[in-house]
C-alpha cells in the first residue's frame, strides 16, 4: 500500500471532492429492453436472467471500481480468492434475502453507499487511516460488509423492476449465478492488465495516482446519487 504524507493525503481528498461535479459517471442499472423483459417475464427463464446478472456486473462501473481496489495490492492468488469470495458472499446474501423477502431500499442512497465503498478501498490502499492517525478497519470484514451493500443495490434494482412471483426463485438464482460469472469475467479482465503493469517500475510510481483517480470516481458516484435523492424526494424543497 502507498504511504503518502498526511498533508498530501488531505490535499488529495480536497482535490477529489472538487472534481465530483466535473465528470458524470453512470452507476449500475437495469434499464431499457432489459427492464421491460424482467417486468414482462412469467415463469422460469434461467438463461436470460443468467445473462442479465452477468451483464449487470460486467457493465457496473461501481462494482468494477471496488473490485479493482480490492485486488490492487493483492499479490497472492490465495488472497485474491479469499477477498473476492468474501465480496461474493456479501452481495449474494443481500441480493437473495432482499428480493426474497421484498426488502427494498432507496436506490439513490444505496448507490451512494456503494460509491462510498469505492472511496474507502482507494483510501485504504493509500494507507489513509494510519496517515491520519486512525485505526485501520479489518480489511476482510470491510470487504464482506461492503459486499452486503453492493448486494442491497442489486436487490433494490430487481425489486424496483417488479420481478414476477411466477418463476421468481429460479430467475433470482439464475440472476445471482450470472452476477458471479460476471464477477469472474470482470476479475479476469482487470487482473490480467494489472499483473502486466506490476512488472514495470511505473506501477509503484503511478499506483498512488491510480488510487486517487479511483477515489475521485467514488466521490463522483456519491455526489451524483445524493443529488438524485435530493431531487427525486424533494428534500431540498
């Protein structure tokens, strides 16, 4: 992990906050023809729902950024498997339980929390907690906890689409399997270039900049979703 000086870290945090309105970022979503398909489906359709789950994970910028942050400084295959398994366990639990029990949360707030997970992981990679004299959270528990948050985001999307009770269990399980396959695909796509980059001296030189960029993207996601919540609920009226 990188170890920036406290003043440099604070300056980077302020710069990241300043950039939150500069670049629009799209978080994960199920929309368009996919949303229409989910709403119209009656009975089991495991193939299409497996595809939707995989597509949702592979195209979800917030999921990919967090996953990248998790593996960024993991060098051993065993550690990569442990941390990705914890993330999978977390989002599978809240996805299955959330949809199964019909527990939906506000999607704007859940997605803002997912943005926070990206900020946390980048901050942790930069050794931000010791740099500011703060205790570092247990990294495994943090990944599991934020996995629960990511799963709540997935569950909220499916609930909002009105998954039909006819075939719900089969379709939900297929969607979850698709999410896991999508995560494995995303991991392979991210890990390959990352391993190649680690062989060059530029990795340590620019690893800090990469994590600052990741943290900025997380702040953008937080700001966009809090703004969406504020506008859709009329909180600011």
